[in-house]
C-alpha cells in the first residue's frame, strides 16, 4: 500500500513538471513607430567668430599739438564726426602765405600778358626785334606757370589745414584713445584710436569640404553656387544658447580649400541694428537651406549606440526583432535624419527596448494607439 501511494505521488510530480515546461513564456509587448519619408529643411552648424566689416586705424596726417578730443571712448560715432582737433595756427598761416603768393603771381601774369600783347602789335612794324618778342613770350609763359604753382600751393595748404580736424571715415564704435590733449602727434606717432563698423557685422566660419560638395551637388558651375548662396539663410546662436533674431546671408567663399584643415573659409553678413553683436565674439553659425528636400526620419527615442555605432531594433512583419545599424544625420527636435540602415515604413521599437534583444518574437503596438488610449484615460479621470 505504501509503495502504491509513493508511486502516485511520483507520477503526479512528474506530470506537474512537464506541464510547467510545456507552458509558453509570456510574449513581450513593445511600442513601435514608423520610419517616414518627409520634406525637411537642411541645417548645418559651424563655430564662427564675428568681425567688423570695416576696421579703421585713425592716424594724424599732419603734425601738430592735440587741441581737443571730441568723442567719448567706446561710443558710437557717425561718418564725418570730428574725433580730434589739432592746433591749426601754423596751417592757417601757411594758407595765408599761399594765397598771397597766388595774388602776386596773378599780378605778375597781368603785367606779362599786357607786355606780350603790345609786343605782338609792335613786331610787324619793326619797333622791336624778334628776340625781344621771344623774351616777352617767355615771360608770359613763366607768369602762367607761376599761377598754376601758386594755385597748387593754396590747394595743398587748404588740405593740410583740413587735416587739423580728424574726422570719422565710417559710422561705428570707437575705441580708446592713445593720445591726450597737448600731445604732439603726426603721421609717425602711430594710431590715435581705432574705429570698427557695427551694422552690419560679419560672421567668419569654416565649411568642411564634404558639406560644400553636398551643398553644390553635381552642378559645379558658378551660377549654381550663387543660387545656393542666395537661398541659404544664416542665423546665429549666442554662447547662452539664445538665437539671435536677425537673419543674414553668405557673401563670401574662399577660392580654395585649406589643405591643412580641409575646410573652406566663408563669411556671412548679419544685420546688427541694435549693436548687440560685437567684433571678436564667438557664435554658432546656423545655415538653413530654404529649399526643402526629402529624407528618412526616425524617432530619436529608437536610436541606441554601442561599440559598433548607432543602431535601432526593428520588428519584422512576423514579429521578430532585428538589429539595423544606421548612419545618422542631423537631429530635428524629437526625430533624427537617417542616411542609411533602414527603409521607409520600417517599424522601429521606441518603448520596451530594455526587454528585448535581436531574434526574439514580440508583440508590437503602434505608438499612435498607445498615445490615443493614454489621452482617453486621462480624459476619463478628469
């Protein structure tokens, strides 16, 4: 009897173990999203530095004692504003002498002209010789030349006198002054100050060779390059992450690629009406092509990375998980441009990635359905 009971217990235990082995493991549920092909605006980012369109060194063009400094250091000045005034007394005297010499030359010319005309009347009568007539003609020519020389001296003296007021050649922001009132300054004393233009301002940056080739495409003619430059909008991101509101355009591309860096120098001109940007400032230059192109986009949440690079886990039509190594482009909010590794319509896992591995069979739910149910539940709770 005891043997019969033991046999029954043993058989019951074996049957229970077999039942547990035959029970299928639960199927893992994952949420998937679809790889889509959509138009997008190509964007490229580069590190750049701002520089003035015009950077002028202010120097004295004549020698004299500095009589006044007519600006505040660091302020905005307009073209034609007086920056410095030199003692003009010496140059005023030089102008007066030049004008006096001109008056004397004019009187001498009148006398020489009268003698010449009288000689022309007397020569046919034999009252004067030909040699005397030649002498009168020479004196007239000398008097005419003295007029030209005297007028040139007056002009030179006027120019030198005008240089005693040093004017701003451009509109911009002025720097610190290296000269004080009373200093003797001149062409050999170096820069008195510097003046840089502010509006517009230039952003200088480097474009990689590959970016340039992709942008130009297969059409390497000059018209194609100009068309692309005109349609690209340039904006700036400041060091704080703030996007500068004004938009500019590329106006310069270097005529060769730097062999050491493999980059092409470029410059963009940016409006700066409120003087918020200053030369020397580092910025991130953002290039946006206004012409839309199509590309494959997948959710950023689907992308993973390991030693082999970036990859996504996709679910096939029969529910099997597959790994796809992908080549990624620029990120666009919660999506990323993919340049290879997946195709339009592929279902990639965006939730439940930690629970699956390649080769597993899973049950997938579209993210649209999951989000719709979440919204309905939230509405019911309210």
